[in-house]
C-alpha cells in the first residue's frame, strides 16, 4: 500500500482536489469551508487576508442545469423510496424536500469551491 505520489500530498495542507478561492483584490487564496459557505448565502465571501468582500461570478446556464437535475433526481429517488417504505405521501414529500435540498446544497457548495471565480463587488 505505498503509492509513489505520496510525496506530493504530504507537503500540501489542502485535502483532496479542493481548489481554493482566490481573492480578486490581493490574490490571496483560501479554501471554501462550510462555515464560509453558510455565512455567505448570496455568494459574497470575505477575504481573510485583506478583509474585502468579493462575490462569485454569475452562474452559467449549465451550472443551474446540473444543480436542478441533481435536485430532481435525488428528490424523486428519495420520494419513491420513502413512499415505498412508509406508504405515506406526506413522508414522501418530506423526503423529496430533504433529499432535493441536501443534494442541491452539496452541488452548490462544490461548484463554489471548484468552478466559480471570485470577482470584486
Ligand atoms: Zn484579499
């Protein structure tokens, strides 16, 4: 179980493939944490280096398509499973909302941390 790429990851503090956000003012890069994500419901992030607020670039259509598709697929899957297990339409609807929102937030947070760029406000 010894991988030849170990020397690359041992020096890096960032885990996995997570790319940091880059501040457009001072070029300081910082990782997007869940805490920052929740503190910025409208997509505004405060740079921990210079303190200026920047916001994520407007989403393109395919980003929204991906999010909506993910929400629908996971929502309908949760709904069908809950309906099958509990045989109750209300519990099914509840699962639809939980599954849909859960996946929607996960995709949205991932997009913010990986694909979107910060721009000055
Ligand atoms: Zn900055």
